[in-house]
């Protein structure tokens, strides 16, 4: 069992290249991967996604890539002419507004301005950088997977304890259910005796009690709840359980709602409502499972 929330980090520091990959994940219905990387790695975003898919199957992942290349490599200087023109136009406007101010705009001055020039590598990512990227992504994905596994273990412990409580409540309802019809028969007999001065029609009372018992019968719901509890324990032994448990909890809710609707007994209703509360807590936890 794995959680969908976690953090993983992978590093590569060899051959003059220092590259770091960080992955942050939160819960999501599907696998959604967002990659934020330097321009040199834009062509390899799909490679990053495919490497992560090998370890992770669900959740929203933000991947951050940073690197430092200390190797000697040829670089070119990019000149942003549009930015330079904007600076010159601004200088001309200022000159017109303040003609007395000395104008010292030169090429050297323009080269020192922000965004006018920037150094760029002649070539894209070479084999060494791609190898570093691959290695760091795999390490980060494994680190993330391990953290999600540990968090999943804590969630599993909590879910199993809540499921044990749900099973206890189910047993409590099963013990209480047979008493409801009998108590109804007794109350009905007392009321008829009170109104008819002891002239009781026993056959009519039995008929009414039988009809009431049939309307309030929850044997099927209790049987299905027992089956759902057993299935819950079996699913929890798998790694990827989120979608299965999400569907199963819907079935738990359906049976619990039916029991509440059929119940005409305050103690039984109280047990069913407590079960519904536990089911809701289980549902909230399941939203974080892969």
C-alpha cells in the first residue's frame, strides 16, 4: 500500500556535472506529471515522464530539475535586439525630456544592460547530461516511492483499525436487529390492551409484528457488510489499492444507508450512524492512496 503524497530527491555528481532532480507528489485521480527544467532539457521532458511512470502510477507530480555544468564547453552570446531597441528608445525619450543631461549611450553601455545579451551553449544536452538526467530522475523516483510506501504503511495501520471498529459495529447491529421486532410486538400488545381493555386479538398482533419485521429486516445488508469487510482486508495486501478501496467504500455506504432507512429503533440507528462516521473517515484516508 502506497500513499500518493511524498517527496523524493535524486542527485548526479560526476564528470564535472552536478544535476539535481526533486519530485513532490500529492493525491490525484490519475497520473499527472509537470516538469520544470532548464531549456537545455526541454526535449527530454517525455524521457523524464516515462522514467517516472516506471515507478509511480497515480498522483500529481511536480518535477524540478537544476544543474551545473563545470566542463569547458563552447558558448555563444545571444543578442536581444528588441530589448536593445527598447533601451535606446527610452534613452531618446529621456534625452528629449532632459536635453541638458549628458548623453553617454555607447555599445559598451548597451552590452552591460540586463536582458540585452546572454550566454548560450552552442549545442543542446550531450550524452553525459542525458545520462546524468536519467540517473538523477531514477534516484528521485525511487526515493519518492519509498517515502510513499512508508506513508502508505501508516495509512494502512489506521485504515485497518477503523475497519476493525466497523466490523464491531456490524456485529452490534446484528445482535440488536432480532430484538427490534420482538420489542415492537410487546409495545403493540400493550397499546391494544390499553385501548381495548384487555380484549387482545393475538392473531392481528402477530400479523402486524410480522409485517413490521419484514420491513425492518436487514439480514441481506449485514451479510454484504461482512463480505465487504473481508474483501477490504484482502485488498489491503496489494500495493495499488486506491481505486478498488474507493469503490468498496461506496458499497459500505450504500449498505449503511439502507440499514438507517429501515431502522425504527434508536439504539440500532445510533450504531449505524457511528458506522457511517467511521466509513467516512476511511473514505477520506483512501483519497490519499495510490
